[in-house]
């Protein structure tokens, strides 16, 4: 498993969704996971140490676990199937080891409240992690496919017309 920290939460300009960026603590690999705005707010409120007047849902979960005598050891993003991430909350309750299925966003919101480690299964990191250097090296080059249409358009322009005086339609 790979330990990660929450690097940032970004806003999509195209939808109401957010993306949480998890960073490998031992390398420059990042794992982006799309989450909803409510879950993003739940994580952000805690990371920014914003005081809330009443417990939010993840605060309630934290309190219930504590009242029942449980202790969350860590959370793990355990799988990626059909572009959907899966997570587990790993905890002990009265001597019993439990792994509870959760959405990654909810598991992350709980992890930041409890200050427990966040892990990603190796296979998930292999499938979905990104290296910013790789993206920066290819970004904006004609070989990455993103600018091919633009490059083709520019190359098709007849720039000889630029030298012709205005009003002269001759070619």
C-alpha cells in the first residue's frame, strides 16, 4: 500500500463536481478522485479548521465510532472498477478487526477528522496515478494529439495572401 496525503481539492469548471488530489508521500505521484461538492466541503471544513455550530455527518460518524469504543486505524482506497473508486475504513472495535466499505470521499472526510493515515492499494496507484512531469513534458506538443487539429489548420493556411495589398483579390 502507498501512503498519501490530501494535496488539494479542485473545482471543475464544467460541473458541480470536485476532484480531490492525493499525493504519494514518497514520490511525485498524484491520484485524482472525483467527489461531490458536499463531500469536498466536509473535507475542506476540517482541513481549514473551520468551526461548525453542530456536528456534520462525518463528525457524527466519528462520534458514534468513539462512543462505541471503536478506533479507526486508517482508510484505504482499495479498488478501481469501471472508473469507480472504492474505499474501506479499517478499524478495531472491542478486539474485532473491521473493514467497512465506503465511498472514498466519505472515508477521506472521516480520516481528516480522526487524523489517521490514508493509503492507496498498489494496483489502484498503478492504474490511476499521474506524474506531473510526464504531463508537462508532453503537454502542448503536436505529438500528444491535443494540438494535432490546430497544427493541421495552421499548416493549411495560405500565408502568401498576407503580402497582397488590401482590396487586391488576385492570387
